[in-house]
């Protein structure tokens, strides 16, 4: 029988690391811990080895096309395909709630554009009945967007990739040209690049689902809760192991019929299209 394979991106620390740990304990197959930095990845693997857990390792910088291609070719050759893919790698704004254009572009490249590269180079490896989980955020709910035109566009049931990319470029252009308006986003436009990237990821998830329906692959996006990791500078209500329960649930336990959904950390599906909901991220939570 073909050996089953699970891959978690950006898994040398935080929620990704905890997800690899959980998969090593519960998934019957091979689990890949990946990281952009080899040393940090190997350190993470040796931490798991101490717990008698044995993930395989491969370098993967999701924002580096050559790195994604190398990993894809390696997986193809070694396993012929994969069964679970958890797109976890991401960066957040620094301590500042507003960022420069260069910082915004960096965040968008890693958090959103990398998923397009992975879609092109790694999705074809996902076998029939496989599962893809895009780790989004409460920042990825449509209620983070307040600009009327973009709320309307992103709400279209026949939304296209071109339109999602236009949304992202509209924001990046406004950041470059200093025409960005705080009122176009929730919470006074704080951590806006992160919000834009994650909204794009959750919108993209539904398009990806349509593309992969024929292979009965499920693609869902999810919000892990506010979690005490380096990303939040230690603020949050959950630790990484607790937060990993949602991706683990989606990867291992959720019904295969759960498709194209936006899933909250209590495992409930939330209506992504409800732009009036207050599911958006509030920076005040960081001080709670
Ligand atoms: N923590 C929260 O409260 C929270 C809330 C909502 C959503 N999320 C989402 O949950 C996921 C995990 O976040 P976390 O809190 O665990 O953050 P974290 O502790 O900062 O971990 C992020 C991971 O992504 C990796 N990464 C960053 N850029 C990468 C790249 N170009 N290629 C490969 N890996 C890369 C990091 O590697 P390095 O060590 O090399 O930087 C690190 O391993 C993210 O998608 C995040 O947006 C987190």
C-alpha cells in the first residue's frame, strides 16, 4: 500500500511545530517538518526526537519559488504524492501596528503569494481524497474589509483569482503611494497587510476547493485563535498545542464533506461572507 504523507509548512516553531507533533502522534504515515532555515528546522526535529517522535525534514522557504520547486520534485520522486498539506508558514507585522510598503510587501509575499506558488507546484501532488488546510486568521474574515467596493467584489460567488489579486494589489499600491485609508479596514486599519493577505487566503481557499472538487480533496481555511507564540509576542488565550487541535481536527477527523469552509478555533464553520459580523481582529485583544 502507498505510504501516506503529511506536510506542514513553517513548522520549526509555534502552531506549525505543535501540528507536526500531533501528526507524529496520530497520523498513520510520514510527517514532514519543514522550515526556511535548515538549522532551525533541524533543532525542531531534534526536540521532537527527544519525545520519541520522528518527523522527516526538508528545507522549504514558501516565498522562494526554487525552494518550493525543489521540495515538490523531491516529494514526487520519494513518495509519488502527498495526502495532507497544512499551509501554516506566515509572518506578522512587527511591534508596529502600521508598516512601511517594504514590510507590507514582505508580509503579503509570504502570507498570500506563497500559497499561489504552492498551489501551482505542490497541489498537483495531493492525492485523491486528500486534505489541504490553509491557516488563515480572524484577520482573514471578510469583516476586516470595510471598503464597499471590495466587500461587494469579494462577496461574489463567482469571484476570480484575478479579482483577489487586484484586491491585494490595490492595497499594496495604496501603501506605496501613500493613499492608504485606515477607514477601508476594520480596527482603524491596524496590521493591514496581514489582514489583506489573510482575507485573500480565505477567499482563495474557496476557489481552490472548486478546482480540486473533482479529486474529492477538501480545502478549508481556519482561524486558530489568539495563540501565545512569537508571532503575538507571547500574547494570547491558548498555547500552541491547544491551537494545533483545529488543524489536526481538519486534517484527521473532520468529515471529508467539509469543503471550502472558514473554520473557527471551536471547530464551528463561520459564515465568511457575513461582512457585518464582528469576527475581525481587534488589536485590543493583544492587551487583554
Ligand atoms: N499566533 C496567533 O495568535 C495566530 C492567530 C491567527 C492566525 N495565526 C496563524 O497561524 C500560523 C502559525 O503562526 P504562529 O503563531 O505559530 O507563528 P510563529 O510562531 O511566528 O511561526 C511562524 C512560522 O512560519 C515560518 N515562516 C515564516 N516565513 C516563512 C517562509 N518564507 N517560509 C517558510 N516558513 C516561514 C516561521 O519560520 P522562522 O522561524 O524561520 O521565522 C515559523 O516557523 C500562521 O499562519 C499565522 O498567521 C496565528
